[in-house]
């Protein structure tokens, strides 16, 4: 089944975005555990490719990261 890729944008407000807000498939609502691929687009921007194991739907999310502040 061919995969269709949509782009979804998110901005992380949590300190640890890995432990929460994992995406669900917008087509079949199956939960996704790990991205198929990731890429750094800029110093503070990461893109993730997600593909649903159940229906094959694919989409891309982009996350803006905040740099840690050192005291």
C-alpha cells in the first residue's frame, strides 16, 4: 500500500517531549511508538517520519527545540 506523507508541526513545551504526546495515526487512530526516521533541519528544528504499522499511512512532524539555559 503506498504511503501518503503529510506535514504536521508541533512546538514542544515540555522539558522531556519523548515521554509524552506520542502521535496516533490520523487515519486509523493506532498509537505510534517510534519514528521511522529523523533528521536535524536546523540547530533547533528536528523532523520525524512516522509510518503506521496498521494502515501504512505516513506523515512528518517537525519539532522546535529550546536550547537549555545554563546558570
